[in-house]
C-alpha cells in the first residue's frame, strides 16, 4: 500500500546553497565532530571542542549550526536520509507493498536497529531543548508516516496520538539508558510488538 501522505513527505529540510568557503567550513566542522565522537564519545561533543578540533572559532560553529542539537542532527543526516528512503520507497515490508500492520512493525523494528548504532548522537540532538525531538524535521516525517499507516490499521483510533505513543519508547535518551542497563534490541522490539497487539485488539 502506498500512502499519499507519506509519498509527499520531504526527506529533510534542504539546506540553502552555500558559498565555497562556507561549504568548506561546514565540511571541516562535521569531519572534526565525527572524529571527536569516534575517539572520545558523545559526552565529549561540545561546540567549543568541535571548534578546537576543526581549527575554527566557536562563533563559526554556532553560525553554521545554531546549537549542539542541530550539529548532532547534521552528524546523523546521512543515516536519516537512508532510513527515510527505505521506509518511503524501499522494498516491503518496510517500504510500500506490504499490509499496513506489517509496515508499522517493520518501521518500528528498523528504528530500533538504527538506534543501536546512533542512540548517543540522537540523544544529544533530541535533548538540547525540551521539545527538540518533536520539532525536528525527522520526527515530523516519522510521525506522519506512522500515523498514515495506523489510520489503515485502526481507522477508528486516534492515529495522531498513537503515533506519538509508539515513538515515545524510541526516544534516543531512553534507548541509550536501556542499552547501558543491558536491555537488548530484541527485548525492545518484543515490547513494541506487545503495544502493537494492543492496538490491533482495540481495533477489532
């Protein structure tokens, strides 16, 4: 099934055209930030540390990215674009062509897999302000996609609310806490499956 709503969704906000020097600075900053996270972990990711590693003034980092959350989002941009391409136009059951119930489950499981590798950076991006997660372009796309599928699974349910409810356990900070407590990805997926069974039972 192809949902009209999801087919029109943008992948991410498109950045305006940059001057060559600005593009070089952006690349230098992102490269330095990636290296900093690889060597010292996300706890070391600060605007000052990135500026020092990139050899630019901290003001340049702020001008290019605004705050630490936007910088962290930029660091996971490639992974987010690939993820969105998979669930918007990739093969089923994650992409179009499978029943909506299967696509919801595949989406949530794929989200867990992505968080296995990127929870640390996403936690930085999602918690820089109290509403940072929910106002990001990525969350808007995820929520709209999931709500569109849920309207097919449970037409009489509040799909908008249920989409938020299913995404709540996938907040990166919570997943990171679970990872450190030894909660496996498979356990997280099993818990999500229980929530989905509750939605299916309620729809029936």
